[in-house]
C-alpha cells in the first residue's frame, strides 16, 4: 500500500486534507504510536481510523439525531410488547408473561430516559404511538398478535436488531458520557435477545442458541426465518479488525468465531428494517 | 539501515511532528519513512505498555487505548480459564444442553482472549495466573454463581471502559464483544432462575439502574477490585 498515493487522491477531492489533519495532533499521535505496535498488514485499519478522526462527526446535532433514532426504536419495541401483553391468550401465563412484562418495562424506561436526554439537550424527542406502527409488516406477520410463535419470531428479530443498532451508533458518541448510557441500554437489549431466543427455541422446538450462531450451511441468519434475513446480514463474519478468528485457537470453529462477536448494523440498514413496521407518513428517514 | 538508527530517526521525526508545525512535505517524508521502516521498528520495539514478571506482576497503563485493550485481555483471560475448567469437567448435575452451551461459552472467551492477544501484539501483557480456590467445580450451584458474577462483571467492565476508547475500530469491537457477554449473562442467570436474565435490580452494586432500564457500568478500578480474589498475578494500574 502507498500512503502517499492515498493522500494525493484525497487531496484531489479535498484540498484541505492537510489542514484537517494538522490540528488533529492527538489523532496523528495515536496513529503513529499505534504504527509502532502493529504490523504492516494492519496499517490500512489504522489509517482508516486516522481519517475517521480527521472527519469525525461527533457534534451535538449528531448526538441528538442518534438519541432520537434510538428513541424511535424503543417506541417500536415498547408498543409492540404492550400490544402483545394486551392481546388476550397470546402469551402463556406464568414465566412467559413475566419475561415479556420485564422486557416491556425496560423498553418503557428506555423511552422515558431518551426523551429526557433529548429534551435536556433542547431538542424535540420523536413521538411515535401505537397507531403509527404496523407490526404485521404489511401482512408478512399477519398473525403476530394471535400466534405465539409468530410473536416470538418478531420479538427476537426486534431485539437482535436493537443490539446491532446501538452498536452501530457508538462511534458518534465516542468519548462522551452518553456513550456509557447507550452501552448500558445496548447490553440490556442483548440480555432480552438471549432470553427471547430461548423462548423461541422452546416454543418452536428448534435449536436456537442465546447467542447468534451460524445459520444452516454457513448463512448469516441462524433463525431459519427467511423474512428476517436482513436482521442478521453479516452475522456470519469471522474476521475482526483484519484478524481471522476461526482457528485462532484449538476448538474455535467457524461457528464459534461467528458467535463470539456480534456485528453492528448501519443506521440506514436498521431504518430499512424498522420501516417495514412503521406506517407511511411516520417512516424513519 | 540498522534498527537502532531507524529507531532514533523515528523518534526524532515524531518529536518534530508533534512539537512543530506539520506541513505537507514533512508529513509525507515521515509517512514514507515510517511505511518503509515499520516492519523493522515493529520487530525491534520493546514492550513498554505492559509486561509480566514474577515480582512485578502485570501493568495496565490506561494512558491510551492499549491499556483499555489489555484490561479487556486480562478479563478475557480470567473468563477463559474459568470456562476451560468447567467445560473440561462439567458438574454432574449439568444437563446435556448446559454442557454444550458452557462449551460454546468457553470457545467464545478463548476467541476473545486470543483476539486481544493478537491485536495487541508486542503491547500485550503476559499470561495471568488465576486463583479459583473459592470455586467448587463439581457443584453446579457454585459454577453457575461464579459464571453469573464473571459475566455480569464483564458486561459492567466493557460498559464502563468504552468511554475511554479513542479509536473507533476498538470501540465498535468492544461493543461487538460486550453484547455476547450480555447474552452469556442472560443465559447463565436463566439457568439459576428462569426469568432473571435482566434482573437489573440485583445489579445496582455493578452500577445498574432498574428504574432507567440500564445495565451495569463500572470503572476499571472497581472491576479489578472485584475480580482481584480470582487473580493471583499482581495487577498494577497506572494513569487511571
């Protein structure tokens, strides 16, 4: 690779590249310090990180945007579980109702927390109510509130999407106290996902694990539900930061490598998924 | 060019780079020299970020991302050592599924451990010695209780350390790992008592807030104090 060529190419479209890099001494310093510690093979990764720093997007407007995006997803989840719990005969009494009630309580807490944070930043929280959602996804899950199995499939997809969504937004919040809050929500969503996967495995009689594994034949979607393929796109990845995890130690199979790291989704990919469940006029853009 | 000469030149360039102004010419000179000599420098550089010897223990220097990554590496070493012991001789009371899933978790933690070791390269701390004398590995209750502590603590550790990371790639990677740890935590908790997968009210000592629906988040000093009884190697912390 040739770093001079890369910089020359960038200069053609951005004449101020050197000025952008210049005031970012800290970024440069960490980059060059890192350069001493990593192999040449990993240099493209470090370079990418340096440019992310030079072009970083961590201004307050973006933070509010991220919080509102998260709030929209929490509205979706809360209204989904709330309607499910109000649907007589859908969720078996006992442990199942208890678990879904716990999850609904958390989603409502997240809604309120995010609303408060956005208001505190002098911005307007996005407001979505049940009528703005179509949890059948245009009829694809027509019996979502009458068929327990369908409900669990959609719930699992929502939680696994939520985990991926928060992960994907972390870079915008880098270094800020609000990042910690977002991470604290993120891992709660992962706990929900793990439990819902177990509920789904039991109700459908399938071998779904609490963690996202490799799908049949190595595909990314391990649920076997083709309608939610987009939720699991890329989850079969086994290369992290240019390091191949498969075979990194004895017994670390391709499945173990895929399971051991969850993958993020971009905001655009998450919005595409969420918009399947949001009515026209309220879709996320 | 000899390695030592290259290193001196490297340091001089670094000094001028950060103390002086950075024009295009000097940057390109630096970049060119750096790219050409990087492999040599990398091969010859000393371990100055973390090391282990019998008297000094391991040093976690939180002055930069390497300290955070070594901190994660230390915790993953602890978890991997625990699950290796569980998976090699599971409690008799474990079901077939529990045996299989604890084996899965074992390989996840080994993958995390080896990933950090490889990513850190020469900056990695050495292997930690663990102390599991308080755990009864033949008792399912003891194993599950310890697994719960390790997983909940691991989640709180990653959640609390994320804000210290300056490198976006590492931040996302930490996020990719912590959600898997949270899945482990949920699974283990459900094995102890079904439905306790996200019992945040029991995690307030780890920084969780049940009323806000927030998981644990702890600073490294608090995590290391809680993990301390399980680690024999002395861990020195600087720049926290």
